[in-house]
C-alpha cells in the first residue's frame, strides 16, 4: 500500500494505561500540536488501529496507527 492510501504522517502522543498506545492525547501535524478532547470511535484491524478523535479546535480527524511500521497517519476523508 502506498503512502497516499495511508494518509499523511503525524506525530502522536498516547496515554498508556492497560496497554501501550491505548488512546491518542495529542497530534502534531504540520508543526502544530492539537490536544485530543475525545475519542469518538475506535476500531482495530490486523495491520493498524484506528481512532476517530475530536480536537480542541473543534475538528474531527481519523488517525491510523500502522502496526507494521509503528507510525501514525492522518487519514484523509473519503470522497463519497
């Protein structure tokens, strides 16, 4: 899968409680850091974990933690 399907690489800090990278707490995208206010949804795939989050500026974003390369990506919205 090419990077265009993964999304744009971002830096994510996570809360680690019961397990590592349990939930995102901040997202740094294009040199700006956003505080995650809430995890709206999450699901797990064999190759990655997905988190739909709301951030302090009022936006909602989909983050993907790629388990193969241990990197985070901002997934672009789907065109319906």
